[in-house]
């Protein structure tokens, strides 16, 4: 029997929708995973590592080559210089990095600020730590999702230990501008809180919009854990290679928890990712262009069917409002959709709590699929018209 504090999180919406997609042979535009592989040289490097005998435990912090490559990626992307030995930790995906950060650094009488809608693992990991979740929210402003500053300030208190920041943002696809991040940073400094910054989509921003890491704002480098992942950067979500960077004392807290979660990840896959970070920057840049094209393709498909859309500037995701199609319960509609027309999407409801009523009508579609798959999804979605 699941312990009481985890009972509300015992099943994820992604597992539920993906199971329905498999059962009905539906096109899965719900879960965010691409249907093409990452760089060939990365895959060959991992295979070569296996053949050359790199098949035992790596160091608990991750293989040296990968930690060095991550530190260089951080330096080139943010200007922050991180020690690969003490300020970089390799994790089993970004999900473990988030869990390790919360469990390793948050006490049971602490509060953690989250911004609704939020990725569902945030609430679950806060529950694991026995801490209290304090929600702020995003709002729609001038056609874009922005941080609601009043709700953010109301969520902070003397008990605030951390705020979970996510930009580019899942599920909305928003890229938070510097001024929104400055509001979060100011409150972190005022209340002596840390920022746990989920930046897994940092290389997937569109329309010329640049990603800004909260770690680069004044006073934040020493109080921010920056989390990223090879899965979204290199089309290898199944490899589960993530990482966290930050000041040594905070990374040590993550490591203390993480070593009892997975201990460490697969050695040859880490070596494959290290190779890609060192040699495949052009591939990473081209992925951004391709994803923007896929986003625009799905925008055309969904608007043609009759959805209202909020088009974000990053991630894999589009925010769709199906009410123009006569939908009154988005969550129930999403569970019916795979069997009805052979397409899967996820509702926003599981990503919310206090402000659920403001988001319950929305649906998330993923566009990280081949053009022909999106075309076929569009053909099936035409059944919703009329």
C-alpha cells in the first residue's frame, strides 16, 4: 500500500495516457519523447564504450569525461565556471536530479514554492521530503504565459526553503523572460531561499527567443541548482542521462540523496553523451530549427481542426483549448481520445492544484514527432470537426 503522502501521486498521467495510446494503436502526442534518434556518433561512442569494456560502475558523481563536458557546456552557455569534481553531478535523468535536490536539501518543516501548472514530479518529490507545497501561478498576458508576481510573493514565507523554477516551461511551452526571473530571484534573496531550476529544454527555444538561466542573475549563482538532461538535448530520452550543477555545498546535498536512489547511471551511455556534448554542437543547434518547424506544422493542424491555441516559444509542447469543439471536460476528453480517433494528448489538470479551475480546460499536445506522423495525426483529428 502506498504511503499516505504519496497516494495522490501513485500514477502519472503520462503512464496512463501512454498505456491508452498503446492499447488503441494511437499516435502519442501526449508524452514528450521524439521518434528519431540522436547523433549517430553519440550512439557509436556508447556502443564502442561497451565493446571496450566500460560496463561496470562509474564514479558516483558520473564519469569524468561527462562531468568535464557538462562544466564546459555550462561555461559556454552561462559564463559560470563550475568545478567538475565538486559542482557537477550526473543523475539518472533530470527527474532524479529534481528528486535528489528536494529530498537532499529540504526538511519536513520547510515550504517549497511551485509555479502552476508544474511538471507532475515536482509535487511528488516535495511529498517524498514531507515538505509543504506552496503554489504560485502563471497567467495569460498579451497572448503569452507569464509569471503572476502577486501570487508568487504570496507563496513565499519565512519557511520557504526553495522555489522550483522551470523555463522553458512544461507544459505551456513558455520561455520566461528575464524580468519574470528577476522577480523570483529578488524573493529568493529576500527570504534566503534556493532556486532549483529545471532547464531541460534550454536548447529548444524558438522565434529568436533566448533562454535565460536564473543562475546568471545577480546573487543567484551561489543559491541555484541548474538541472538539465541529454534526453531533450540529444533525442535520447530512454538513456536517462541528466545532471545538476551549482555551488559545491548544494550539489553535495543532492549527491547525499541521489546515491541512495540509483547510486549511478550507465557508464557507456554517459560516455556517449560526453562525446556528443564535445563534438555535436551543430547537431544540437539543428535540432532547434527542426523542432520549430514541427511546432509550426502542429499549429497549422490544430488550428485547422478548430482548437484555440497559445503558441509557446520553447519545449516540445503546444497549449490547446478544445472548448470550441464542444469539449466541457478536458481530462475525460483526453482519456477518451485514443480510443475514439487514435490520437493521444494530456490534460493540464494533473499539473495543477490550488489554481486548477484556471487550467482544467486546457490540453497539451507534443510536436516532437516526424512530419509524416504529425500529418497522420492531423488526418485523424479531422474527425473532431463538426
